[in-house]
C-alpha cells in the first residue's frame, strides 16, 4: 500500500490497541494477536496473496540489508547478484553508515526470522541473500556461532543447486568463522575443502581468497611460521588472476605475518605497497585496515610517533564507517604505543574508550581483551600487544572480522 495510507491504518490499529508502537516508527503485535492474525489470513486470504506478500517483505529486508552492508564496508561480495526486488517493494533509503548500522542493529532479529521463513518455503534466492546479509552483521558483532548458523542455509542452497562457486564461498567463510572461535579442525577442514573446490573449477581469484583465509586461521592458532606458505600462495594467485584488490589484501596479510615473526622491515615494504594499492582502488575501509597494520609495524620498528599517526588515520575511518570491532582493536594498539613511550595515562584513556565502545556494542571478545590490558596496567605490568584485524578472514570480501 502507499505509505500515507499505511500510516493511517497503523495509527488506527495502534489506537485500537491491536498494535503497539514501542518506539516511533516501529510497530509490534502481541503474540496472541499475531497468532490470531495468522489464523485469519489463512482463512480469508488466497494462498497467492499470502505468497506475494511474503516475497515483498523478504525482498524489502534483503535489499535493504545489502544496501546497509555496502555502506558499512563500501564494497560487495564479488560476482553475487540477487536480482531486483519484486513489484511493490521499496527498500529503505539509507544514505549514511550510521543509518545502516542502526537499521541492522534494530532489524537483525527480524532478519533471522525471515531467513527461517525463506528456508521453510524453499525460496532459494532469498535464502542465499538473507544468509549473507545476516552473516555480515553477526560476524561484525562477534556473534560467530550465530553467523555460522545464518550462513549454513546458504551453503545448503548452493549444494542443492549444484552451484560449486557459491558452495566454496560459503565453506570459506564458515571456516573463517570457526577460526575466530578457535575451532582449529573445523576451520582448516572447511578452508581446505573450499580451496580444493575452487581449484577444481579453476577459480583462481577464489583460490587466492581461500589461501588467504587459511593463512589467517593458522595465525590465529599460533602457527605463524606455517601461515607464511598459504599467504605467499595467496599473493601469487591474486597476481596471476590480475586481482589488484586481493593482491593488496595478501600484501597486508604478509606484512602482519612478517612483523609478527620479528621482521618488521619486510612487513613495512609489504604494507606500504598494499596501502598504495588500496588508495588507488579507492577502498576506504580496507585502507583503514592497512593503516592499522602499518601502525603496528611502525610500532615494532620503534617509530612511535608515525605509528600514532597511522592509528589515528585508521580510527577516523573505522568511526565513520561504524566498524566498532576494528575501532576497539586500533585503540588497544594505540594504547600499546603510548605505554611503550612511557605515557601510562594516555594508554589508559585509549583502553577505557575502547572498553566503553566494546561494552556498548556488546563485543564480548574485544571487551575481554581490553579488560585484560587494563588489569595488567593496574598491576604495573606491560600488556602484550594485540594483533590488528587488518588481516582478517573476511576483512576483504564479505567482512570484517570479515
């Protein structure tokens, strides 16, 4: 229905106590009334009417969610096309990262419910779209088990339809999520299966992504020296595919790995090359991840003032794009630098700000890291530096922490 007409109907229903308006512009049904409404629509409405209404609401949320994710990451998963919304659908008009973040935060329980609806009715295109949209938001908020649950129906659709490219992408991302959870066997198994599948279908760019994810998973499990081999393989594959974006991603990952292994001079060369590529490709979010990595590399080189400048560049973009998880991480590493420079109070201020943001956004994993650092500071011990999230499994093509 046209929006003015809809508003009048909602006002009438709210005044009659059939709807509630918990906050302006948002309406809800009591559970008993929802059950009764469901009974009525199955009694009085034709199945085709119900089906088309379901498609409209699914498409409204699907296309709005993907628009929101594009605003937050300023890119999309390559090669994925969800078509166009069905007739009568108008997605939300989101224009800023702040609007996108607020919409996803408010609507993610609804997105989960709609994904179940799509699964129940075997609406494959909507299942795939909602799986990816929900996974993006959940992984960004460190809800990694829920993100795996959200992406699993998308994997099932890919297998049912024989879409091996999509199957591989799902396997790769699920493997990355298991990596964040510390599930070593599941992570490496999913990533291995993805890499094998991409090799079988000769998807060179996707092979690079799978090798990249494997390298980061190995890093997470403390197998840093071992992670160099897939990271270097990822770089070679990305160059072979002519994929400049993933070339830059792989360079950034190698920069972090070499720095972690005590070779920050090598890391700096890779990081500067990656940063130049990101800037030329105009990818602000990825560029911010690289500034974060560069800050850490400069910190290891003892170039503290330059490291602080790099962290500030990263923080500015993370804040603008509402990337709370990477914002918290960069603040922790900025505090490391200040502490090494002897400014304990400045370090504490950075970490207190990081903790406030992590708690406000319910980032439990990040909040625990910050609390550990503050506790060590109070105990007059120097906390161990935290790795940047610049080299993330999904930080390149789907999500943060991505």
